[in-house]
C-alpha cells in the first residue's frame, strides 16, 4: 500500500480502516483473477482511487458525517450504478449515481461487491453491452 493511502486510512476509526482495507484487497484480487494488469493506486480528491487500463476508476472512503459506513464510488457518467441497482436491488444501499454504501459491520467479501468491482474494472470493454453483459 502506498504511504499516502496508508496515512489516509490510518486517520480513520479502526472499523473503517478494516473495511477500506478489505475492499482494497478485493479490488486487487479481482484485477489479478481477471488478468487486468497493474492497478494504479493514488489519492484523488482526498480519496483512495484504483484504476486499471480499460477500466473505470473506483474510489473508496469513509467520512465523519456518515460514521457507520464506507462508500465505494464509481464515475457518475457511466452506467455502473444504474446496472448495479438493476441486478443487486436488495444487496446494497446506494448514494445517487455515485456510490455503493457499505456498513462497517457488513462483509466486504460478498459476491455481489466483487462482481460490481469486476464490472467497473472491465468497464470500457463492457459499456456497449446491455446491462454490461450481465
């Protein structure tokens, strides 16, 4: 983990740190399992951001105004959240067209979250397909 990401995560409560680290691990695992190449890890707008070639950026963060959740952010001009809402109506809460909301006490290792991350990391090869080919 890059020092700036580690520093950012370490400034959060322990439960938020653990949840963010789980989602981060899942992003890297999905990229590796799907042979998507190197994951670029940076801070964008003060949030941890992850991107692979041919994918859409994924950002993750915790905010003090919503202390019981982390959010997984997706580019709002993609069809990602719209697709997630269609196929995973009950599995997640959403914030507009931007984010999946994950409670700190929920498992970040769920199949639906892994699938959503996979769709984002492969977005540019799927965006022309209805429901991203699901």
